[in-house]
């Protein structure tokens, strides 16, 4: 099994775990819209003030579900099963729609 975030012990048996690279592409498993500002800290209010944003779980090709902020232009375009590319960085991972030309690559 593969887990995210990475852990050096196996959550199933407590044995040692090896790091694995994740491709970062997958599909939207489920999602919701955060309509009020989360508790701060850890949430950092953006310079322009709070705007509702979407949070979802992206099911990666490796079978891992990663919680991520969904970077979409319009919340109305979000659909379960839509192809997404996840980028990890400081804080919560971010996912944006996979351009059609990159799908399946
Ligand atoms: Zn194990």
C-alpha cells in the first residue's frame, strides 16, 4: 500500500516503509467548498482577503487519495472524476485540472 503524506512506518503492520515517488496525476474522488475562513493559524488569509475555495480528495494513479485545494477558475466546473494534476509544496497540496493534451501521459 502507499500513503500520503509519507511515513517511515507502515500504517498496517508498523514495519519499515520505503519512500515512493507519486506521479501526481489522478481524478477527483470527492470535494467540498470551504465557504468561510478556516481557523488562523494555520490558515493564512491571502492578501486579497478570504474567498471561498474548493477542497477535494484526488485519487492518484497509485491508488492514494491526497487532500488538496482545487485550483479552478470556476467552482461550477468541478466534477467528480475530473482529471487533476497535484503539486505538493509547503502547506496543503494543490490540484489543477489536467490539460486535455497531457491526459494519460
Ligand atoms: Zn506493512
